[in-house]
């Protein structure tokens, strides 16, 4: 006669299933590490591939850079798109991000980057407020948007910490050079900027008056 309750049976089954999933995950990662060791990356190939992607066109180069105004200054750095390029070209790695905590006022997103070849892992967390000035919690949709943004930043930071800066700094500088252009492209960039303002009803005369 089995005197074990249904609750105990279900709990035991869940524990066994959880242990099986963990074992399968470990086996999968071990296999990926073994494969990475068998087919090591080439830094030369990484630099070439990442440079080709970043310099594909001016639009891609622009997306690889973020710029945020802060206290009268502009903070600039490699963007989430740049991190995607680096991860793709680096190879032999795993990465992901998710929201891991919600305190009611803040959510915390965690980004993880695992270099399978070196068997090193980086975890990076980003916290974002999900309440307004009045203390009211954001709507479910806005919390989702905030969570996605925090996850994107956490993933970017984990990748950029996981792949040594010495390998990708030069690639980032090439993206900046494309966006900055040279004296030959300055006139075209100025004309394009003026066209964008015209869409919103701002004339060239108004822009020049403001600048002066």
C-alpha cells in the first residue's frame, strides 16, 4: 500500500524533472564547450568580420553608436547593435538577458555572456525605475518596454565586458569615422539634415537664425 500523498508525489516528480533539465542543460553546455575547443576562433577573422559588418554602410555605423545628453554634455559609446556585431563575429559564445527581479518600484534585468572557448562568463545587471514622479506604477505595457530596454542594456554591457576591449575598440573607432565623415561628405550631411528639418516645418533660415 502506498501511503504517500498526492502532494508529495507531485513535488517529487517536479524535483526529479527539474534535476533532469539541469543535467540536460549541463550536458548541452559541456558539448558546446568541447566543440568550441575543437574549432577555436581566429582573432584576425573576428576583426575582419566585425569590421565588414560595422562598415557595411553609414546607417549600420550610426546604429553602432549611442549618444545621450547628460548635464550639458553628450555621453557616447558602443550601442546594443555594436554588441550584437561583436558577439556574432566573436563566435563560440552564448549570451542572453532577462528581467530577474521586480520590487514594485524597480525592475532588474540581467545580461549574461559565456565565452565557451575560454569557459569564462560575465553577468551584468541593470536596474530601472517603473514608477512615475507620483509613485504610481507604470502600466503593464510600459513595464514591458522598460524591461526590454533594461535587458538590452544589460546584454550589451555583458558582451562588451566579455569580449576584451582591446579586440573591438579599433572597430568602434572605424564606425565613428564613417559617421563623422570627412570634408567631402560634410556638405551632403548638412543638406540631408536640412531636409529632415523641413519635414517638421522648420526652414533653413530659422535654423541659421538659431545657430547665430
